[in-house]
């Protein structure tokens, strides 16, 4: 690994920036309310040589609202990124300044922007963020759930087994969890979350910054009932409470739950206890009599 240092505003790009090369600007756009467009975003989009957009039709509407006339508007999305990415990088190396925008919010969050950034970084191209609206962080700060530590998950996979596999390692995450979801899947996703995490507190943030912005705060069960009576509409961020102290203590004190009695006793034996004491400890963990453990082991022999 070679260390590189990019100073965005001092033009001392570690000497590694290719001569005459342009910059990649990551420009945030509103997630609903056009007043969330920043002055700097407008200026950057006006000054850039090329704008690359996830959905050029959508971006044209935004540009026309802010009276921005792009010299070149390029399409860059999941299905053309393999061809479009290197082409965009070539333009930047030739000296063009390129602004990347997504449909809404910060580019490179739950869209292929991160791939373009990685490509730019690998070519020593300066990457300059132009911050602004973001759905996940807006939902988090208004959720009422802890903000000191959080994990952004984004969209879950589609298949049940993949969802389970994605959620299992998050069970013991103590920070708040942030998910993106569409209205068609939000109720089902809550069911998966309840299966994986139990009936934790959750905030559903809907239509952020828009006319029908709404925060639904309750337990997962309460939110499921609400959604049965109020069919989901609009875009959602699901903000889920992390593992509580009580849950962590319970998990710690019942680490053996997944083990068979045999494996439980073997665990203590492996830690150096004589078999008799290992059986005693396993019995005490499980709230059983030592005889029950003995009988269970006999049955297996
Ligand atoms: N790049 C965006 C950002 O910075 O937040 C996220 C784009 S991601 C492809 C789209 C998802 O973000 C939606 O499915 C929804 O979960 C969430 N989202 C976007 N706008 C939203 C809004 N106004 N209210 C609630 N969620 C929103």
C-alpha cells in the first residue's frame, strides 16, 4: 500500500496528481425539498465541464430549476458503470472537471458512485465532496434513538436467506442501525427485523423534507400494526435501536444456548475442568440438576 495525501484546496497533491488533470466533485442534491440545494452545489454544477448522473431525466429537471446548463450530461448508473466509469476517468485525466450527482442526496451512498470514486483514487485524481442532504443521517438525528454510534446498512438483499445472513451478525451491534427501504417492502422488512432482533424500538422516517414528512416511533410490533392500517407510501428510512445492555447481558449469560448438552460439557472440559465439574457447571448454566445432564449424556453414548 502506498500512502497518498490529497489537499483539495492547496494544489499540493502529493506530486501524484497527473499533470493537467481535473477533479471529481461529489455533489449532494436535495432528497425532496429543493431548498436543501446548497449554494456551493449550484456553483460547482455550473462550473463543471461534465455532470454525470444516475438518471439524466431526473437530473435535467433539477438543473433546469437552478438554471444550470450542463455542457455535457453523462449517464452513470449500476448497469453501465463498467463502461462509463473508465470513460469518465479518461475525461478527468484529460483535464475536465466532473461532478457526480445521484438521484437524490449524497452520491456514493447506496448507488454506484463509490466505484467511480475508487477508480478516481486509483488514478490519483482529487476527489472533492460537496456535502448536503442525506436521508439516513436526517432520519437518524430526528429518530429519538441514540446517535453516538450507528451503522449504515442501506438496502437489505431481496432473498429471505440472504436477509437472514445479513442481519445475523448485526444482532450484537450496539449502535443504532439505519436501513433504506421502499414502500412495497417496508412492512416485510420490519417482520425480518423482528425475527432477527426481537421487538426493539424503531423509527420509520418517511418522505423526509417533503410535504408528507412523517416519523413513526414505537416498537417494531406497533409499527407493523400501524402499517396494516396506514398502507405505506413514499420513501422510508428505518432507524432501529441497537442491542440494549440487558440484551447484551442476556446474550452473554446464555452463550451456550446454541450448544447441545454434550458440546456444553465438552466446552468446560476443554477449558481444563474435570468432567464432573464440567457437568456441574453446565447443569447450573441450564438450570438443570446434575443428574439431568448425566442422563442426557448417557442417552447419547
Ligand atoms: N443517496 C441518497 C442519500 O444520500 O440518502 C440515498 C439514495 S438510495 C438509492 C434511495 C433510498 O434512500 C430510498 O429508497 C429511501 O430508502 C431513502 N430516501 C431517499 N430520499 C428519502 C426521503 N426523502 N425520505 C425518506 N427516505 C429517503
